[in-house]
C-alpha cells in the first residue's frame, strides 16, 4: 500500500480474493480487473484453481431481458488454500484483499491473514486492507477476532494496527450456474460496491463501481432492510402461492404490492433513524428519496427474466432469516423503535412462519416441530426475544384470528396491496391524520374527524384512493391536503369548464397547484413523445385491469418541496411513491361532482360519515 511489494513490480496492482465462488468470480474480480488490477484467487476447490492458472482468464456473462454480453475477466490466477507458503507470500506482496467465503468459513481466514500481515511487518511493507464481502452484521469483528486469536499476545497490537477490515454491501444477484464450466458465470448487469471509507488504513482504491461511503450504517441497513427484506417478502408470499421464481412473484400484482408496502415501512423507519437532527426534515426527505429509488431499482432487477432466481433459494432457512436483527424481524423492530407501524412487514413474518422447508434445509426438522407449536414458539426460537418485547407483542396480536376467521398471515394475499391498515372509514381517517401530523402538519381534532376517504366508488382504496383534508373551498379558492398510501393512485380525470347555468356564471374549470410535502408523486399528463417508454413506465404502476383507463403518460416526478400547476381541463393522474405521499393542493373552487374521469366505473362522491 504505502510501500511497493513484489506484486507491483510489473506496475499492475494485485488483489488477493479469498473465495472463487459466485461473489468472488461474478462481482469482485470483474470489478477490479476492469480497472487494471490482477486478481489472485485463494480457494479449496482445486478444479477451479487449476483452471484459473491454466487459462489466466474466464468469461462473465451479463444477462437481462435484452440478452447477454460476454466480458473477459483477466488477468487472474489461483493459489490452493492449503499452500500456506504461497498464500503468505501473496498476502505479503499484494495491494488489497477481499473475502467472499461465507460466515461459516470466515473464521478460517484468521490464521492465513495473521501470517500475511506478520510477513508484511517483517518485510517493512505497508498495512493491509481487506474488503469483507460477507452477509453478517459483525463479519469484520468476527474476522478480526479470528486473526488475533492465533497470534502471541506480544504480536497482536502490531498486527491489529496494520489490518484494515472494511465493511462492504454486496447487492449483485447471480443466478445458479447451469453449465459445466468451473469458471464461467452469469450475472445481472447491476454493479455497485459500497465500502466503508473510514475503515481503510491505506488509500481507498480508485475503481469504477466502488463507492466509498461515510454513512455506512445507513448503507448496511438499506441492504438488509430494503433489498433482503423485500426479497424475502416476495419469496415467502410466493411460496404460499406456489410460485417458482422471484420474477413470478414480482409479476403477481398483490404479492408485489405487499412487498412494496413492507419496503415503504422500512424506508420511513430508515429516514427517521438516520435523518440528521440539525436539519431533520431535509435530511429525512433525502433519505426517503434515495431509498425510494433503491426500492424501484430493486423491483426492476427482481423482474429480470434471465436470473431465474428460485423462490426456494430465497426463502430457505427461515430460522436464520427470522433472527432478531435480520431482514424481517430486524426491519420490524427498527420500525417500532422509530414509531412506524410495521403492519406489512409483520404480515410477511407470519407468512415466513407458515413456510414449509425442504428436507435438506438447515434445521428443517426443528422448524417443523416449532411450527406445530404455533407462531409464538417459532418466533421465540428464531429471535431469542422475550415475549414482552414490543415486536413479539405486535406479532402475537397480528397472528390472532380476525373477524371472519382469517389471521394476519393471510394479509398479503387477501387484498390487492396488502397495506393492512384501514378496516373502516374511521380507521383510515385516523391513519391519514397521523401521517399528516408526522409530517409536521398541525391538524385539529375537528379537522381530523371529517377527513374525506375517497375510493372513487371502486372499493379498492389501497390501490385507488385519497384521504382528503379540505381547509377551505369558497367561490374563489380552495386548499386541501391529499394523503396517499404507498403506490396509491388518483385515477385519470380532468376539471372541465362549468357552464353559466350550473354556476351562475361560466367558469373555465379548476386550476390547481400540487406541492409535495413528504414522499414523492409521479404525475402523468398529456404530451408524451417517447415512443412508448413513458407509457410503459407509467403502466407498470397500474393494475392490469385498469390500463385502458389511463390515456396520458408524460411523466413529471415531484419530490418534497417540488410543485406543479395544472391548467383547467387538463387530463391527469398521479401515483404515490413507495413511501406514500402528502400533497398540498391549492386551487380555484373545487367542484368534485363536475370532475370527468376516464374510467366510466368511477363515481366521485364523498364517503358517508
């Protein structure tokens, strides 16, 4: 790092990669070789190591709906993990190390790393940074303890000071290999490797797709509580429905909407947990926007037809995935700690509890025994949380049979969006009022009691609806708040001119300005010119049975603090982002009864009190 070792004598920096599996071959090595590095793999798989040394290269195929692209990964080589001398020599002279061996194997790297750092000290070479590419909250701590454990006490401080263990976030999805080649591998095109900047002892490598982050706790939680959470939600709901792949789950609208709702709950909790106190709302709004974009990107990636990601693989090992700090329960507990109701997340926890494992899964027999004892027993075993923990209480309440005999476990398949919230107009009013107050909007009790719950006569409020608080609506002006659930749609409509006989004097129709207070809104208007691209983007947000009711597709994205003014008689419709939205509307007089909707099934009338 600070002093040149043998590996740089030819001017090529070297990375030693422990693990020649999917992540090592499919992500780390292609990332570094594309930037001009040499990668030397260390692995126990003699067939792969021999093939690496014989060829000096292999092929990565990036696959998606458009086809595949072959990328040559070179220069590469390999060392048999049992060749201690060769591993030590490689570590002594390299510029960087990465691990991708799995948590159950990670401790075994302690001894070779200890020998390698000791050799660097003896040769007066620089410190050694290690990218720890493992799924585990304490992976770096586990590895550091393993390195120091095998050293004499007198040598530990020097090795400890020269070993930088860098947390990473691995997001690339890699389908199971189908060919017989030991090296070639297929991957999705997505490639981004966030790393913890502060953990480096030496300089951060300048490598495309390597993203050094200062806010790494947020990065880790985004990976666990957005990516891993929604992946698991899709898998457990898909398993209950008998679906084969994650793509099948994404294409099932109720399942996808339920997983998005879980993600939206996690987004709000992340924003509250990591928003800076000194500038609370701007910081939180930025996190909401970043997370919402991550969530949208994830669902596009999940739908990649080339990945063929099996539901069985993602749902596998529920005892581990229901641990107290893991993707499902950990996300729910973060929500509870931040004052966010994790209703959709807990519904998926209950689906995980109903999961039937394959016989070869870890702990399959134990899981089936626990399942026969009920949800409380399963969660107590998986989480090790006391029964009085807020999460355990919430899960127990959600698992109790509801009126009509159903339980919370059925929530994701029982409604189109499975945002398991309102069962009555009063409930929906209370939820909307709470959302407005959370966003900093002062609302009196009297105002909260008359919030309009509009489902447009469709009876599908979680998909098509608005909660509306009207402050004023006079002959000349109107002011409202619109509260929207995650992914909720206000259907396409326009505000037409009002003839004199209906209004006493002719009116040109309502002119209105939308200003987003929190969340984000996708607004669609006349004038799309993108040969179908905007239309395709828009209709991905709409249930298939209502595609014909949307005819305008020019896209305007509005985030917090952004606004847009609509002229009278302009057809438009809009959709809330994955965290929902609160929108202030300022307009001329509102005449709801005069609005013209494209969907003939819609009746625009207020709900009865």
